[in-house]
């Protein structure tokens, strides 16, 4: 919980700095780039998380990464501050929270649609139109086929879940029968 709170605080501060420069999306892309580089390199992950490595050495490596990734100076300084405050353990969470803030700012929402069978183009279009209207936001859809659902769809839009699957309907019938 403390790490989550710290990640939210770092993300909010970073978003405020980016917003002051009107570069929220550009900084988001750079954050994703740095996160990707660190995720791909086991050695870099270990290096940045190792308590035995001094913050100064970590900042030196960050500066080299920053030059390669062409990070804005303010963003590099912010990440360096996180390193000095021993906040590198929550960096991935900071990136995730930053993108939550960016989505809210841009009026966007991620939507995961799980279905028992592949949805047709028309079904996806209709679902997108209905959900976009219902949610009042620009939705980014991701589709996944899960045969275990038997039929229907389960939609996760942000924190909300709409379950119209056969499995859920069978579970509801079972609960009603057990209740009497």
C-alpha cells in the first residue's frame, strides 16, 4: 500500500510537470521507452534495484540511457530524483499510474472484451459504439477469445465489469436455486 501511494504521488508530480510543459503524451512515450529498455535487460533491472549500488552510480547510468533515448532534461532530472529518494522499486507502477492520469486527462479508457468466439467486425463496431456512448469516453479496445465463457461477452472498462457470459448466467441460476 505504501509503495502504491508513493507511485501515485510520483506519477501525479510527474504529470503536473509534464502538463506545465504541455507534453503529457510525449513524456508518456518516453517513460514507456525507458520502462521497456529496463524490462528487456535483466542486468539493468538488477542494477537499478540493487541497494548495494549507490544512487550516484544509478544516476550516471540513467544519464547515459537518457542520452540514448533522447529524454527531456526535466524528465531525466525527475527520474534521477526518484533514484536518489530510493523510488526505483516503484518505477513500473509510476509509469502505470502516469498512464491512468493521462487517460483520464484525455478522456480515454481501456476496454478489454473477452468472448467465447471471435467477434466479427460488425459486432466489434456495434459494441464499440454502444460502449463509447455509455462510458462517455474514447475507448481503446483489446479483444481476447476465451472458449471457457461458453457464450456471450465479458467487458472490463477501467474498473467496471459487465458480464454477459453464459458462465455468469449459469452461476446466477445456481445461486438462485440454492437461495430457495
